């Protein structure tokens, strides 16, 4: 499940599953759907805390 928008992965769509982004936030995994990942790519690359997105 996307930690930003709540979108869920479709287990039947294996190709789309490859486009999800996994990041570590204080030792726990967070997942971002492709839409949220592309919307926040600069925030992710600059390692801004999620509160600033």
C-alpha cells in the first residue's frame, strides 16, 4: 500500500509491481506507488523528510 495516497498494489499485475518504490524510513519500509514516486522524486532524491512533501 502506498504510504502517501493509500493506493494498493495489484498482485495480478507483475509488471506494474516493478514500478513501485521502496524506501527506508527510520528502519521501516515505506512503499510509494508510481504516481506518488514521480510526483515526489525531487523530494526523495534530496532526502527531504516526508513532512515537507
